[in-house]
């Protein structure tokens, strides 16, 4: 079959001071084998030449749109991008990351097949590979298993029906990934896990995920991110079923104990999964966090 694929994919991308990596990111989206996309770049108050580079890309490709309305915050920028979008499939993208050429195609096709089978709220999860100038963080496949995709913002794809439930993301949150992944896992009527690597995730000092920072910075930043679990458990308008709602409550409880440095308390939680306990424990004290960081390749991706 020739011609343009009829499924329109909306790629939502907040950008903030991304001058160093933005051109590579945009080039990777433009090189997608699935050519029917809209790339919506929402600048979040950049102070470098990010907007200039984004507007140049827009002038070269009508599939790219730039929104520059001042400081919105990362979540606000995602919400603004979704409000502007018109696609059948919604994909999230960091301004410093890269898509392999088949990234949109495999995810759009998975959504297409699920919708053809009668589903409306479709979530597709795939895998990512890290890239970093720090060899410790470079080249890691997440998840390691090919049987399950990462519940992470940049690796998923949502049908528009499911995205309407996930957006707008609560403005109280500092990041989108746990909220979107939680909604997708709890409220989708079809979940597809792909073995494909659909994202090359760049790890550097500017990441919003505080992976390579001191313990004091990490623990407060992580606590702010983990607020998503409490909101997912408590916000009544979402009508999250009882089982996933309780899981969100448990994760929120683990986070409170982790943030308080209550290592015994989080390990003793009677309802939490062992993997969740170990993940929380690895960030509960400065010593364990140092160990986790130094052994990133050993502990990540499970």
C-alpha cells in the first residue's frame, strides 16, 4: 500500500533550554517511517535559542507547530500541547531524546489493531534504551524483558479516547510520567506490550528525573514526583477501579515511609510488592542511594 497512513499521531513535546539536543530530536521525528504526524513543541520559557531553532524547524516542515506562551511548567506545557493536538494516537517526547525510525509506526499499528478489535481506551507500552556521556548510564535497555513495556511517558502511546481521560494532568504535579502511566495501566480497556525499543532516552545533569544528583536533592525531587500516586488514589472523578486504586495507595504509603527514611517500615509493608519495596528502599537513605547510583546497570530495568 502506498500513500500516507491515515492514522494521525500527535507527538507532544514540552521544551525548555533544549538548544543542545533539540535539532537531533526533531530530525529523529521527521525521519519516522510513519509520516502522518504532528509534532507540537511547547516552549516553557526558554532563555537560550531553543525557540529560534524550533521555529526554524516549523518553517521547514508544516507538520511541526511551535507554541511559545511563556512559563507554563512541564505539566502545563504537556496540557497545552494536548489541547492543541488532533491526532488519533498520542505520544509524549522529551526535547532531548531521540526516536528510532520505526517508533511511531509500531505504536500506531498496535493502537490500530486494538481499536479494530473493539477497544477504545488503548494503551501501548514499549521499551527504551538509555544514552549518556556517562558510561555508567549508557546503553541500558528498560525493561530488560521483551515481554513487558516500560510504564514510562516517552515509551507509551495512547488512543485519543484514553488520552482524554489522562488529560489535563493535575497542575500540582511536577512531571507527567507517573500520572500518565498510572491512568493508562488502570483505565485502558486494552493494553499492548511491545518488545520494540521506541525511544532513546538521554540521561544528563538536566533531567527532571534526579538520577545523578546528591541524596538531599534526589529525595525531595522524588517526593514531588511521587505525589502522582496519592492523586491517582484520591481523585474521585477518575473512577479508578478498586484494585489499581489500592495499589496507588500502597505506592503512596511506601513513598511516605521512604521520604521519612523509615527503611524498616517500608520493608515491613504487608501489601507492597517486593520489587516496589526494594526500589523504595534503594532511595531511602544516603548510603543505599549511593549504592543504587553506583550500580545503576545492575539494578535498572527490572
